[in-house]
């Protein structure tokens, strides 16, 4: 198997319409990306898979969709105004900007090669700010949220009062976040505008360690369920120097990206820090009353915080393979789990004549009810299979002369390239069952 490089993934993403650079016709905007016709399907499918696993599959997790703009005091309370900074240096010669913790300051500038050209490190706040309303002064400053979690804390009281949740319970949210990142290389890995999938699990102090272990296990199992190769996943525990001052324990799930092992998701024990801060800054009572024991306390929080857009890069990197076939042929195939593939079923007429194309079109329309389908009648059948392999379509259905006689079609499986004939009346249930039992081949 040839090595998967980031360049190969970037090129496939552009060629097949997964991901484009933002504003490319104007020379591009670094740190911002557009999800094309296939990319948006893949991203939405990962989001929906997460949402189902994290809310609907649990009886004590509810969802939320808080706004991106929030009261500026939220970010004072959370510590982001004073602490959400990266140390930054500028090269005096070429004016390039770097994160001081990501380069060797004793070496020449990586961009222009000038020696001793760096400014002293300065702290640089990663929050984007803007103004709300017609007056642009300090009183109208608002921030684009740098994480979705604070919306959950700010609505904690509303959720407790309006729904019948009892501790332990979770609030889940998916949405855009913004960070003025200094270094945005590595494609969509680190961008200025991205999406997060976060869940805050509120529990009784003293039970937090138990729930922390529970969520660690759940989150790793999630990736395996999504079909990610477990050899490409590992845990990294935060050391003393990485741990946020309020956090009791923190682990990251790392994935082996083409550029090496990097963080994919954090599972953190945030104690009662955030709610305590918001109680203090808002002056509102954010304690929880246990109706049975009549105890009142500020809950502890176990957070699971994953990047949705970073998940897209992980899924693509994990699925991509240049497979050597007989006769020195190479096929590019993406082993996407059928649940998240942008197209689940492609319907391909073997030939266009004698009513075969019309039959195939009708079948494709019927299958739309149950699957994300695609119809393709152009080119040799082998080439059509390859095009579908490259975008990760798990099932290709071929309609031929025999179909007209006995109402059977050929199902061709992406990973094994094996084919079998199936009765059309059994097709949907057969494909659903195959998806349920899917194991990467
Ligand atoms: P780093 O230290 O690498 O800047 P972080 O540890 O501050 O990141 P968190 O605040 O824990 O990251 O964010 C949770 C998750 O959100 C990360 O695991 C990652 O998947 C995603 N994420 C964070 N920043 C970005 C970004 N700039 N672009 C894409 N995804 C991001």
C-alpha cells in the first residue's frame, strides 16, 4: 500500500468536490475552507452519526443550539478574554508571524532564513472580535465564540428548569467556532473557522471520576463504530504542563494523521470551574437541587470536545488507500463506513439501450427513499466503478439484460470488489443489513 500523504488527500478533495479553498478565485483566504457537494454530505453524515450516538442513544442527554454571538461577559467569566492566548513572535525582516511554542527561536526564520530576527514573544488573543450595533466602541464589542461549550454553561439553568433532566445528564451541541490561529497549515486540520461537536456531562462531585472513565470508553468506542482503524487511534494524557489549572484530569484522543499523531478530541474533567465562574459573573444561582436528597451543589462537568471538521480530515485520511491490483494496476479507494459515505448506492446501467437505462433510472428513484443514491450511465462500467471507489461509495448496483427478465441486479461491493445477484424486492433490506454488519475489508 502506498503511503497516504496530505497532498494526495488535498488533491482528491479538490478534484472530486469534497473541499475547496475559500475564495479561491481571489487567491484564497488561508484558514478558511469550503465543503463542496460531496464534502458537505460527508460532514453532515459524521455530524448526524455523532448526534445520534451522543443524544438519541442515551436517555439523559439533550441537545442545544446556542448562538455564535454571546454576551461579552461570558468570555470574561470563562477566562478567554484574559487567558485564551498563544505566544507569538514576528520576523522583523519578512514580517511572518509564528507561534513561539511551535518553532525553535534560536534558529533562523523558517520563512526568509534571517538570523536573530524574531521579536520578543507576545501573547496574542485568539478570539475574533467585532462590534454589535452602530457604535464601534468598547461597549459594543462582541466575540465570535472560540468554542461551543460556553453556550451550554450559559443555558444550564434554562435546560434544568425547562426539561426534566436529572443529574447525571448531558447537553450536546454542534456548531461553528472561530479562532484567530497563527499557524493554519495542514489543510483543514487547524483553521480559523471550524466546527465542534461538544457534550458537557453534569454530575455529582465525587462521581466525576467514574463518569470520566465512562466517557473515555464511550468516545473511543464511537470512533471504532464509525469504522476508524483502531491502530490509528491512541490516548494521550495531559501532563502537568498541559493541564488547564482548573482541570482535574484530561486525555486527548489522538489520530495518526498523514503528518503524524495529533489531537482529535479532548475528554476533560473540568470540575465545577465553569459554572462557578458563570455564577459569580452573572450573579445568578447556578446550583442544582437534588430533589430526592435535598442536597444543593454546583455540578462537576466531564466534557467531550471533538472537532467536526477535524473529524472529516481524520475520516478521509483513515479511509484513503491506493490499492495495488493484479497487473500493476492501482485503484484509489476510500473505505468509508457506509453510514457516513456521501453516496451509499450508485445505480449503473450496463448499457444504455433496450430500456435498460430507463429501468435503472426508475430503480434509482425508488432507492432514494432509503439511501443517498447516484445515477451514472457514462463510460465503461469498470471506469464507473473506479469513480465510485474514489469517493467511497460502498455499493454499486448494475442493471443488465438479465434484470429485465428476472428482476435481479448485480450488487458490487467496494472493499472486496465482489459481486452477487440480488432480487430487487430484497435489495433495500439486504443493503441495510450489510451496512449494519459492515466491517472494513
Ligand atoms: P490546540 O492546543 O491544538 O490549539 P486545543 O487543545 O485548544 O487545540 P480544544 O480547545 O480542546 O483544542 O478544542 C477541542 C477540539 O476542537 C480539538 O480537539 C479539535 O478537534 C478542535 N479544534 C480546536 N481548534 C481547532 C481549529 N483551529 N481548527 C479545527 N479544529 C479545531
